[in-house]
C-alpha cells in the first residue's frame, strides 16, 4: 500500500520523546515490508546540517489561512528503499531552539505552527504524485488533518483523498487553545460543536482528530481501555466511548537496529544473553562516567525521563529518600519542570556517593544508562506505551514499573507468570508501594541465579516492529477497503 505518516517529531531528525522513536521505526518497518512510505515532519533547526543530502523540491506550498493564505517550501530525502521523508519548511515557525518549548515555556504560537503543519500535510496528501491511500496522523500536532480531509471529502474533493488513521500517543496533550484560532482552519461552522472540535468553549486539536479520523489507535491495548474511563480519559472519555468501535490498542515495537547491546556505537562493551560479562563492564563505565564509586556489588538503579507529572517523579523521589538508607546507587537523566529538576539536583547533592543526576537530553548516555544499570525505575502515573521499559528488557536491566498502560502490557511480573517473569510490578500510586517493589528487587539482586533468569527472559522477549507494523497495515487495508 501507499502510506503517508505525519508527525511533529521523527527520529533521527528530531526528538523529545517516544513519539519520535515510534514514527521513525514504524516508517522503516512498513517500507521493509514492501509498502511505499512517506514521512512528513517540520524542518527544524539543524536538520539540514545533520543530513546534507536533504534536497529542496520544486514545490511551493500554498494553503488557505482564514481570510488570507500561507506558503512554505518542501524538502525531501530518500532515507531508504520505499521510504521518503518530506520536510515542511517555514523558518519563522520551525527554525527555533526548541521543538515546542523554550526555557520551560510553550511557544505561544504553537496553535498556528501546528495548524499550518497539518494543512501542509493535507496539501501533500492531495498532491503527492504517488497518491497515498492512507494518511496516518500522530498526536495533537497533526490531528487537525483529520477534519480537514473529512471536509474536503464532504465537498466531493476532486482527487481520491486518503483515509485517515489517528494514533493517540498521549491523551494528556490535547492542543487546547482559544476559540479565535478556529477561523484559521477554514472549516465550516458545522465542525465547531460539542461533537466536533469545540471543547468547553475552547478549540481542541486532539478532539478534532478523534471525532473525524476514519480509524483510531493508541499505543497499547491496556491504555486503549483506560482512556475510555473517566479516571484516564482527560475529559475525552465520553467521546472515546462513542468511537470505541473504531479504537484499537496496538503495542509499539522496539527498533532493535538502534536499541541493541551487540552492535551499539555508544557502548564500549558489547554483550548478549549468552554472555553477560560485558554488562558488568558497562556498569563500571557508567559509575565512572557519572562520578559514582565503582562498586560491582552495589545494585544500580536508573531512570531517564521527561520531568513531568505523568512520569511519577514524585514517587521516585519519595521512594529513594527511604531506600538510600540501604546500599544502592541511582542515576538519572532527564529534563523538564524546573521544580523537579531542582529536586533531583538536591538529592544528588545530599547523596554524592549514591546519586548522580544529569539534567539535559543525551541520547548516547541514555543507551549507557540502559546498559549499565541493574534495575530501571518507571513508576508512571499513566503510560500510554512507554519505551524505556522495553529497552531495559533488551539490555538485561530489570524494569520496576507501575501496573498501568503499556507498562502492564510489556513487563511480566512473577505473579503474572513465574516462568516468564522479567520485571517487578506494583499497583498503588505511592512512594511506599514503589519502595516495597524496590525491596523486592534487592531480594532478587541477592539471588544471582534468579536474577540471571529475569535478565535472560527480558533479553529474549521480542517486541520487534514486524508484528506491530503488520497490525497497522491491516488497519490501512481495512480503511482503504
Ligand atoms: P515519553 O514519550 O512519554 O517521554 P517513552 O518511554 O515512550 O516516554 O519514550 C521516551 C524516549 O525519549 C526514550 O527513547 C528515552 O530514552 C528518550 N528520552 C527521554 N528523556 C531523555 C533524555 N533526557 N535524554 C535522552 N533521551 C531521553
Ligand atoms: C508518548 C507516551 C509514551 C509512548 C510514546 C510513543 O510520548 O507518553 O508512553 O511510549 O508516546 O508512542
């Protein structure tokens, strides 16, 4: 089939989180299965310097914009066979220091930036000579392409417009803005109502995607069920229940070309489930790199994350206060809310021989943390899929996760299946419950044979993209009839 995927971030061009990993890997997997795939994403600062083979297309974008019009340019790059990446170029929107935020504040013109991007996506869907049959949209930044295509179809669009699939990676980010921005969409008033883009008097981009896409998915089966409940629905559970027949949960895969321990440019010591010696060597390197004492037999815990409410950083800090009385070490890499950054820094200052913190975004270091740690902590309040727990499994690092969303779908606890156990799960959202799970991990740490079995079970677990990509292509096929 011919598929166009649109996302505001795509690895290796831009990334703030798992969205970029997911879309980049899905595109590659689909292309390798023989589909013709286009990816479309904004041309952010620095991308052309990193990929000098990006070329300008002889194509001027021109889209309606309320009473006026907006233009832009299109660049492209043949990433591999069957896989072309299109970049939407509008320097005043996208040539900036950050993707969505700078110094902890969202750009005030984000609604215009991503409305423009969504219009550019629809423009491409209309005019690309290879005529995509499916348009796969991701998160609020591209959601509005769904009502835009819907409206073109209502008007009896002259070309065969693609069917739309909208994937929700995170319901908590909806792109809610003032109602006045609606005029820029050029959609008719009929799309502005409680079963449309309107949301308590405001304009909700994500809701527009949910209402008007032909099919919906989210990134794990459990999260698909959770978001139809009030507790997880972020005030959109009613809409999602109404569209439940069109909603499926498909667990993300892992790009094992990128996330592996045997051929990895960021790891000094390769290892595999057959030979774990390299893992111990990576632990020593990591302790040294992070400025911690090199102690082979002290269990090392890690976490890499955006510092936001979702990730359960409050639980993490609370549980560590309790657990640092025992002999453990903890390394952290991440950035986000300034109060949480400061709290992490304070913890490291108080326990310099046990806690090391790096505030920032560092992909090479993220691989070394995954490889060097014994345990990976992921106490998320909610987690649509979560990728780090799956990376941890492949790296032989036992994940400790809360039973929610994709964490529950991808990690096996002893209570789920003693033979296949590869991680530790806890339920209650409290530091006490996390500390209890960490105490279980200490017991496991002192049972080397059992620990080894957990690690090997994790390393052998298979989340390859092949299966996930097949599930998506079945949906594209279903949409295209
Ligand atoms: P989310 O998308 O909600 O942030 P995921 O677990 O799906 O969570 O994906 C997070 C991705 O972003 C992983 O690839 C993780 O390694 C990466 N990541 C997050 N924070 C950082 C950071 N500070 N430095 C490097 N990589 C990071
Ligand atoms: C979102 C979610 C995360 C998921 C990622 C990729 O960022 O927060 O759980 O893994 O998207 O789908």
